[in-house]
């Protein structure tokens, strides 16, 4: 049977259809901007591009340049807030893509807070240059209470290393293989600690190392053009300025087979595996894969990596954390972590530094907490009361 609409009914249906189409268009247009960008900063610096306050209004998809400048005696830490589309949250000069209304804050500190994880202890660097530590202290590896003016910390199996602002190095803990013999080091810009060895990167791109050299993991004297170092149990990894990688030491599990890596911007060394973060946010790994710790091929949007015993951790640009490897002692239980800006991995535990900011009544309130999961027999995960921004 054929149904014929009356003229009046036909016009009504047409008007309703037009109305629904207009409503749909309004919703579509509402999701396309323009969008507002609001910018603030903590004490110690300011945002010079595009400025502070706002809101600054941009069309959808606009790439907005950001530039933060620290005052004398301070350093830029990171961007916080709505940072999902910021290209590099750790770079003072970067950009943000406007796909929504965003509020961001530039964080400054005299010393950049960080965390480090050792065999069974955890170390935290505070923004005033002092250091805290919890966990196993059998060799005095947690005796850092008198340290001051520290810019960076690293944790080995049973020793702790601190890089001072004057580019010298201090160390405490087990020194059975000379891994704490760093008193004569100068011009150091980064330190790393392995099972029983310590590595220092000098400002001229060369590398020094002390401690156990049974697998030649300290044979780094001929390295040049290095911009970052990492120390595993018995191997040492260096990232070169051309984004290639070198490695020395134990290679029984092929953890030093990194000569064909390119486009790498950060490296991490686990017990018997090596991890490389590529400039496109993907990750590569070589070495022992018995616990599937090298199964990182599907990771994307990663901004930092860390490695432990049969385990790998990736920090994503949105502040979330991913893991690869067995869930020994619950160390994969990071699904609820948010706003993480730094990660560290010990032998059986993972530590994350959380940082978020809230701007209210022209006051920037920082929420910095430290979280940890995994093996806690010695209290190495008892960090919930730490406040590193002071």
C-alpha cells in the first residue's frame, strides 16, 4: 500500500529535519573551537611565549609555541596541567596543539625533584637540593641526610650516588668494589649506578666509571660524544649526540647489541636488557626476554623509560605508566597512577613522582607526591609521606 503525506504533514517533517540538522551543525561547530589557553607559572620563572594569564584564543589545530624562562638560581622542571598535546613536557621551549580548552603551568625549582630506585632502597631529590631515602640500609646506602646542593641522584644495588651543583660527585653505601670512589670526579653532568659500578658523564662528552669491572662494564674511557649514560647489572650504555648508542660489558643475553639503533633520545639499562626510547615516542629493547621485558614494540607516546630485573617501565606523555615483564610483588599495579612526571625502577619495585598543579585565586598550588609499588620487605615503597617540592 502506498502512503501519501499531506502537504501540511510534509512541511512539518521538513521543518523538523532542518531544525535537527541545524542543532547537529551547532554541536559540530562547538567542538571545533576556537579554544582558550590559560597559562601560569610557579615561583622561579615565567612564561615568555605566548605570555601568562589569558585566556589566549586559537582555532582548532593551531600549533602554539611555548617558552619558559627560569630566573637566576632556578631551573625549569616541566609543564603541568592539560599537557596531553604538549610535544615535550620537559622542554622549556616546545609547543602545544590546541584541540580543546587548556590550562597549563610552567614549574620551576632550584633543583629539579627526581626519584631513584636501587636494589631495595628508594631515593628522592628535593627541590632545595637535599635528599631523602628509605629501604634497606645494610651498607649505609640510605645515609644521605647530610647531603646538600644536589642536582641529581642515582641508586645502585647497595649504594647511592649524588651529583652536586658544582659538578662533583658524592656516594655512600657498599664500596667493596670501589663503586663509591668518586671523590676525585669533576665536570660531571650526569651519573648512573649499576649493580656494583658507578658511571659519570663529563661535560665534554667523555665518560668515567669506577667499581666492579669483571665484565669490562667500566671500559668507557674511549667513548666520546656521549649525552646520556645508563648502568645495568653488568653492562654500561651510552647515548651519543647523533642518537646512536654504544654499550660495553656482559653481552651473554645480547644486551649490548645496540649498534644498529638510530633515532634514540634516551636509554635505560636493566639487569640483562637494554631499552631505547626513540624520538617518535616508540621503544626498542634487546637482551634477556625471559619475562617478556623486551616486549615493548607496541608502546607509543612514551617520554621516558626505566628498567629493572626482568622488567621495563614506560612513562607516557599523558602522565600514565605502562609496564612489560612479570608482575612480581605487584610491580605492574600502576594502572591507577596519574600525572606522573618521572619514573624509576629498582630490582623489584617501581617509583613514580606525581606532579599536578591547580590554579585558584591567582595562586598556583602544587600537588607533588611519590608513589611506589612492588617488593616492600625493607620499606623501600614507604614514600607516601614524601614532599619533594619545598
